């Protein structure tokens, strides 16, 4: 079960701190949640923002919360595409 979207789907390892590969910073996320996180924020911003390194921080983020509404509607095998990345 994915702890972010709370769906019963297989999970993968999401490295929250992309630059450091810390064992403490590995979160179990489903493929769709991981695509949403990386589609909304570039790796440099994920590595810099400590509030996005935990599940509670990801849930509290407004952009990710809006994407989770869509992710929860997906079937387990569906792939999610981000139309555009809003990187600065």
C-alpha cells in the first residue's frame, strides 16, 4: 500500500534526498506518486527543500495534494503524464 495516496498498489523506493542517497531518506511510494512528485519539482529543488523529504511534508505541500486527488482516481496499472513541468 502506498502511504502517500493510500491505494493498494505496489511501491518502489523514492530517494527523497537525491544528492545524498541516504538510507534514512528513502520513502516507499507508488509509481504514480513518484511521477507526480518529480513532475512537479525538479531534483535540485527536492534536494534543497527539507520539507519534501518526509511523507508528512509531501502531504502538506499544496501542489502535491492537488496531484494526489488525480492519482487516487487512477487504476493500479495506469501511467500518469504530467502535461508541463512548472520549473523555474
